[in-house]
C-alpha cells in the first residue's frame, strides 16, 4: 500500500487473510447470541450483543473493499492489471517500464 501509513498497511496485510465469510459468520453468531439472550430475559445484554452485528458487517465490507481495490504491490503487478504509469516514479523505474516486454 504505497499511499498508506505503516499501521494501516500492516492491518490490511493481516486482515487480507480473513475470508469474507468469516465476518458474515461472526455477525450471524452475534445475532443468534442476541436472540438467545432476549429469550432468556437479558434484554440489555441482548441489545448490546445485537449491535455488534452491523459493526462486524461494516468491517467485513471495508475488508472486502481493501482487498479488491488495494494498490498493487509492485510495478509489474500494476502493469499486469492494465493500470497507467505512476507520475511519481523515479527515472530508472520509468525507463525500465518503457522497455518492451515479451507478450505471454
């Protein structure tokens, strides 16, 4: 992540490994726990735990967006995905980028 600070980059690199279904499973588990708490008469706790589900789903959505639209790790990956050259490249990188590459 070239445009992010160190903490954000580390968090996104670690959370990238969590599958999206994991967030959905935890959110559904919170809803089930909330329903169980409500049935057992613990309304305050049921409301508290029930409010975790939207937060977890939002975190899952952020994780999915970060995985989908994260910046390429290197120049080769960026070119492979068809992106345009960066304006903030060093002259050596631009020269290397302009050299012809074999088509695979």
